[in-house]
C-alpha cells in the first residue's frame, strides 16, 4: 500500500501529495503546475493573451500605421522589433496578430471537438449500421491531408477568419470522433452503463451524462494538441494566401509579405516565426502535461 501511494505521489519526477485523489481537478492542477514545461507554456500563453488584448493601449504605434521614412528599420529603442517594408511597427503587429492565431486555433478546435465528440459517442454507443455509416463518412475526410482539405475549402468559399475557422474545424472532426468512439467502445459495457440502461434511463441522457464525461479525458489532451496544430495551420493558410489576409497582421500573413526580405532584413521573418514556434510549443507542452495528469495508469 505504501508503494502504491509512493508511485501515485510521484509523476515525471514531481512529488504530489498522496492524499489527493487521482483524476480530480486538484490532482490535475498539482501535476500540471509541477511540470516546468507546462508552467512555461501557461506563462507564455497568458502573457500573449493579455498583451494582445491590451495592445491598442500599450503599443506606441497602430499595427496599420505606415511610416515611409522608417521603412525596414532594424530593431531599436524606437521600434523594439523593427519595422516592415511599409514602415509598420512589427511589435504592434505581432501583439495584435496574436488574436487571429489564438482565435482561429481555439474556435476551430472547439468546433471539431463538439461535433467530433457527438459523432464518436453516437457511433460507439449504437454500433452496427450507424457506426459503419459514420465511420465510412469520416473516412472520406481522412482520405485527404487535413491541410489540403482546408486549402480546398478556403479556395471554394473564400478567405477570412470565419472561413478559416470553418475549414480547420471541419477537417479536425474525424480525429476527435475516432478517439471518442474508441473510448466509448471501452466503457460501453461497464456496470454503471448497464445499470443506467436497466432503470430505463433515456439514451440521450446516458450518452451526455454518463458516457461522454467518463470517456472525455483523452479528448482533453487532444484539444490542447489540436489548438497548436490549428494555430500552425491557420498561419500556413495565411502564408499561402488562403487564410487571414493583409492588412490584418496575422503571423502567417506577416511571413508571406516579408519573405522576400529574408536575406537583407531577416528580423522581419524571424520574429513572427519565433512567436509561431513558441505558441505551438506552449500548447504542446500543456498537452503533454495534461496527458500525464490524466494517464489512467496512475489512477486507482
């Protein structure tokens, strides 16, 4: 018993109070907060979110204001991140542009998660023809690379934040649906599900109140990973001219508009690229930390 408590109290080299029940919110928070990578990710993302919201008030220059006298100025005390080819302050554009990357990443992931969880829950619970139909339908989407499918969607329906969210949200549904279906098949025949069925609990209530809450833990990890993937994909679409377009300062669009100056003025490309990398890395570190905290091997 002592060995079990010792094993439960230590995760990834971090000590957690053995009295805290695994799977509880307190246990998850203790596990995540003891993970240095996750702490870095939370601090960076919190800073980016706060600064992006306050950017109109704390930045000296508007993200769209041009200064043809100071075009292509290297980083200095006046412009901390320098200016681009039109004299626009890169720091202002980075901070304001974080809104688009985060909004697209988060909202498209929520769209994928909600629809994917519902489809996966229905397919896994009912099985049979319904399961086969839904899985074959999702196979059509997974037959194409997600980014290529998102590009096709944007090419047909147009560019913009809303189109980008829909494109990435729809292409992410199969991953969530299959993950949820696998978890449903694992718990579908458990005793508490059979008990709910025995007392004539409505099917919709069994799915929403009993099955989904008990099968959603791995999906939480997938959500964190999906936000980073969709944020990177939104920058890729903008870089290719199919996402958020100029003059909006989306990071991928900033890379696209300044890529011709990478040799003479590399800071124009390096700075937005660093923020893309750090944002994706932060979400991945959080996803890894949640995966460790929700690992069933550490639950009683």
